[in-house]
């Protein structure tokens, strides 16, 4: 009789484990997100440059009238919250004179909200809002500083307040470029 109880306990444990595994697999596929959801992103560079004459670079403006022109691309993973990307930037005074230039490197995905796809475009093109942490490296002067880059693409069903382009918020007391002026962006689901 003791042997039967052990067999029953073993069977119940294994059966319960299978039910939990299948339930988790079902939930993972039902949400529409695979375990490896990866994207490419383009901000004022690459394929988006053919969209319009003002597509590249992406330009944002600070309250003082200065602007940042940014171009670049990369990849990110939703589950790992990782990002790898790079590009260049040019910072200009309100008068249009160049204040500085440099490169940027994305190293972390903070968040991504998909706006979906459009019937008129390839099915892997998506709109959305991604937020990245990045390192800005000026060509001369500073060693570099951290910033938050927001990339927004209006494909799919964006909220009414969405504006295509980028914003850049620097760490500390730096200049923040919060007004989107021009440029195109894109997310491509892999």
C-alpha cells in the first residue's frame, strides 16, 4: 500500500508539472510576444532617409532654441531590456552655428510600446515609442555623458499626442531637447 501512495504522489506531481508548463506556453503564445522579440530601430538614418526630404537626420530643439541633429540605428530586445546602437550627432546654437559634434552609443532599453503595423507597409514595420539610455561622446572636450533618447514612430495606431521623431534628455544640468522638429524613425520586428 505504501508503494501505491508513492506512485500516486509521483504521478500527481508530474501531471501537475505538465499542466503548469503547458499553461505557461499557452499564455506566452496567447500574448503575441515570443520569448525572443527583437527589433531594429532607425532614427534619421538608413531606410527612413528615403521617406521624405526632411527624414534625415532627426532634429529636436531645446527651450533656448538650440538643436540637436541625430542619426543612427541599432537593435533591441524586449525581454532582455538590452539595446545596441550607435550614430552621430551635431549640436547647433539657435543661430545655426555648430556648437559641437560627436557620437552616441545606446546600451540599454528602458521601455518600448508598440503602436502596431500598417496595411500599406511591410508587415515587419512597426510604430511605437522606445526609450533608450545612451552615452554621448563629444568629438572634443568632455569624456562623455549619459542621456535618455526617446524614439517615436507613428506607424500603426499611435496615440493622438504622438509626434514622429526623437527627444534627448541629458543627465544633470545639460540642455534637454524636448521639441521634435523633423525627421523620421522606424522599428522593424525581427
